[in-house]
C-alpha cells in the first residue's frame, strides 16, 4: 500500500503547508514570526512547509529576502527535508539557481511552476523542468494553468516523469478526473492535492500528499481531516470537510493570500498585511471570510 504519511525518503508526501509570510506594518518580513509559525505548524500535526510559493508572496520578495525565508524555514523545521521551497522564476536558469540554493540549505524537494513568462509549448516545458532537475533536488511540478496558461496535462506529466525531471505533481486545476488519468499514465508519479476545496475528492482518488493553504490558520483540524480522508475514513472526514469547506474554498480564489492571512489574524496566528499590489479585503468579501473563520472557531476547529 502506498504511504500517505511523511517520510524522509519521499519528503514531499503528507501535509506540506504553503506558508503565508508574516509581514510587519511597514511590510518588512518578520522572520522571527515566520520561524514561530513554522514550528507551530509542525507541532500541530503538519509534516513540513512550502516557503516562497504564491501564498508566501514570493513575487514581491527581493532575492535576499527569498533566500533568507528558506534558511529560516529549514532552521525552524529542524530538518531541511521538511522544507519544499517554491523555485518559480521567469527564466529556467534563475529557477535552477533557486533549486541549487534549496539544495545547499538542505531542503528535501522543491516546487516548480512551468515557464510562466509566456505560453510555453511542450518542448520548452520539458527543457525547463530538465534544467532545474539538474540541481539534484527532487522536483514537484505545480500545475496551475489558470495563472500560468500552461497546462501540465496527464500525458505531459507522464513524459516529464519519464524524463526523470519530476517526482510528483501539485494538481491545482480542480478537475478531480485527472487523478485517475495520471495514475494510468504515470503510476509512479505522486499526486499531491493542490487546492484545499477538492481535498476529499483527490484523497479518495489516491493522492499521497497535500500542499495546503488553510492549515496556516487551522493546522490541527486540517491535519485530522487529511489523515481521515487518505485513510478512507469518511465517517470522520466528511463532517470535517463540510464544516471547513466554507474556508477551504477561499484557497482557490484570487484573494486567497488576503483571505488566509485574515483568518490567521482572527485566530491569533500572525498573518499581517500583504504587499502591493494585493490590498486588504473589504466589504462583503472580508465579511464572508470573517464569518466563515469565526464559525470554524465556534465549531471547535484549531
């Protein structure tokens, strides 16, 4: 039976939280708060962290900040294998340099978007992943055609895996049917849940990990949900999923960074502001996230 828990041999499995990055009021990075956040996540049942993803606002970080975030995560996690930095960049050479930095820091894997400066064809996608894989750290592909306009289809993922360029895929399309086609075409490629609001469906379909958003605010409850879901314990998982889904669906919306940070602030886990051009939630959107978060707290989620 395929393991769905974290282990150092396949450190991309289990619950890897795409960490929000705490910022101070002046929008500087609060590294101490970030280290505390990483420690808290692991103490509450999460397996590791994914710094410098979209949720970590990597696009707004300087190179120095981005590198320091990775080093902070590794030190706080206590084991670099539990850290999977995002290494996305406009150029393949730059992405490879970030993968090399992750390897030097002792990270167990990296998360890589396809080329996102333009709508790359298959040849460019395969060359991109091959170049970054040369850094020597296992690469998890991130399929997000909504934002990148490049679709890592099941057939293309099978070719990337056959090339030896990727070990797993963070599947964010929301199309749970892909799970079965991926399993048919590339049975050794690990499927990781990439969107919180299809967690249960992809877990049932055979996912062996979750690159997660809302555990930033509710790590213990999300860990319980994940473990029940991958174990096929629907009696436990389904009520939890229904209870948390009003929050989980915000992970798939454009305002996911602000939403998760707002939930973190409400429950006392420092999220802080976001860097422009992202702006704070207001009006009906803020009220909806606040109401869903407060309802989750009232129902005992933590």
